[in-house]
C-alpha cells in the first residue's frame, strides 16, 4: 500500500529561510525539516513523525502566507 503525502502548512506569514531536509531523505520524528523567518525570528519546523519530505512547494527566500502548503511529507 502506498502512503499518502501530507501537507506541511506555514504557521505564520514570512519566508522560507532555509531548507534543511532534502526530498527523499529519511528523517526521524523531531528532526528539523526547514526554517521559516518571520519578523526577524527564525522558526524551525520539525517532523512530527518519522518519514521523508516528498517535495517543496516553495523555494528558499520565497514569501509565504499563513496556512500555505510549504512541503509535503510522507510518514513511515
């Protein structure tokens, strides 16, 4: 059975400051996936469960809105 990719949504308006986890790489729960920047604050986004980033829907430096899909994640 193929697992479904789930969206990772931006918690706040800002920008995608840094991509840490590359698509296809496996990461354990709690691993940092990417970092958002909002109002000069860096906000790390971590994996809630183990799995892999399927793809990013924005690039580093892109402006994002709260609730926007930043990436999709395939849990184990």
